[in-house]
């Protein structure tokens, strides 16, 4: 598609933070992989909740509580439709991707993992999709296996398939790498695992904001993502699980809202989804996240994906043409992430000099230290794109980078 098909000027008006000055310069926000900015529609939805609907949910008989409950459960249906889950009760609200992965790792290990079993992840995983599985392995005496990536940052599928053995009890993989931008062939990977009867969890934190995700087409057993990366509030996320798998997992957190009846002798727990949603939930976060999903669907995920790809191609050409820059992550299939290093220069220094010119990027290991070790680097500068970014901003970024490198 051509840039003109997406009304960038109109979109940018919905994001008031983009009109700010940083260090006296117009803000060029290229740290969307860490957190995305929020449109007015999300801010207004949260404001409306607190002004007109604020009450606790599910257990109140008064009208305000009932209205809050309706808004909360309507948000669950919004998420269900967005990822094409079969049922609303397959959507579990969590604090984010990290908690979603921890929930599955803890409960799955408790019931299904034994000494000598294996868990398979990939070399490009975020720490949040490494540490929970390491803990599970330590507690149960299981083994963590890692599928390697090539020099382009692409998963080596043949090696991945070799690692799927009778000992493999679960696979946990990123849909999109937060550091490399690599889009993994997760449907193919899920199919290969399922042929051996192995369930699969997908970390979709970096995929949901940028492309259509259909969990039933993927046939994912679990799919996780965070609200703040998809233009919604922080502190809210989603665990999708197939009904059959969620019903197999034991309780994770327990408390108010998760029960049917309680006596001092025994407790009868509720069904899905409340069994996994203990305590008063992040109601405004859920409502804000649903508003964010409504917003991007109003634009069209296809249009967003196509436009961001156009931006990525343009940014790659501009940045790779700068002397001394080496891009890390050159997979054929990429989302809008551009990571790079400059020989002899620390990423942190480059990031600070860019910030002085109003350009916000991420520097460091991006919670992927094993991946940094694989590429024999200590970190990268990462520019991560969203549909409100422009080619003009990329030009500003390129010029600022050249100036930064001249100062170092």
C-alpha cells in the first residue's frame, strides 16, 4: 500500500504526547517496542469509567456495579473477537505478558512436569519467556532446550524440529522478536509440535500491535500479550488458552472472585475465566485495553501492518547507509524493529546523544542477554516503529544519528 492510504495526520492528532517538545526538539518517539503511546480514545474510555462507572465488579447488586461488570465483560468479548478465540472465557486477564507466561509455566510444571522432561524455547526469547521456564526446570529437575538462530536472526527450523522429542512437554516461543524484529513461522512451528502431541505457548507481545493474530488459525494452545504495547494502559495483559488446556491447569492465585463456596474445611472454585482472576482486577486497564483494540481495528490491522512495513524498509535503507552502522537482525520476515550497533561505540552513548536531539530510542540488551551473547555484542540501539511514525521522523532520526556519531 502507499503511505497516502493511511491518514497519518489524522492518526497523529489522536496522540497528544506526540506534540510535545523534548530537549527543545519535536519528539520523535521510536521506542514503541518498550511501550506504545495512547490515543485520546483510550484516555477518554478510562476517564469515562472513573467518572460514570467506577465500582467493583461481579458481586455488587447495585446498578453501578452491574454497569461496571457489563463494561468489563464486554471488554473480554472485544479481546476474544480481536484474536478470534472460540469463547470469551478463554480470555484470562493478567497484569501483562510476563504474568501470563508465569501463570502457564507455574501451573503446567506443577501438574505435568517431571524430572528429565524437557521444555523447548528459542535463542531469541525475551527474559520473560526464559526465566519462568528456568524456574520450572529447577523445581522439577527438567531440562531447558534452546533452538538456535542463524546470523540473520532467523530461527533454524530444522534444528527446532530436531529438538522436538518424546521428552518435550511444552514449547514456548516468541511470535515476533523484540530485539531483532524477526517474525517467526509460528503456525508451522505449532503444527510440528502438535504432530508430536506437544502444546505450544506463544509470546505475542510484539505481534499483537502490528499484525492480525488469529489464535484458531495458528492453533496456539496459549497466547500472551500486554495492553501497553498495543496502545492501551500499563499493568494489564491477556492470557488466551484453549478451554481444554485451561481446564487442565491447577489454580495459580486464589482469593476473592475465584470461588463458588468457601468453608474452613474446603473450597469449591469457580470455572473459567474467574478461577484465574483472583481479587479486584485492573478494571480500568481492561476497559482501556479494549478501547485500544477498537481503535486499531477502526484503522485496520492490514493497513497498519502494510504501512509499518513500508516505514521499516525506508528506515533500513536510511540507517544502513550511514558509515559504521551494522544492523542486527536481517530476517526476510520482520516487524518494525531496527536494531543496530556501531563499531567502537557504546549503544548507551548513542542513545543519550539521540535523546538530546529529541529522538527516543531504546539501548541495551532489551531483556535478551542470551541473544546478545549469540551475536557477540553487549547491546544494540533499537528503533521500534508504530503506525503514527512517519518517514519525516525517520529522516530526523537519520540526521540525528549522523550528528551523534560525529560527536563520539
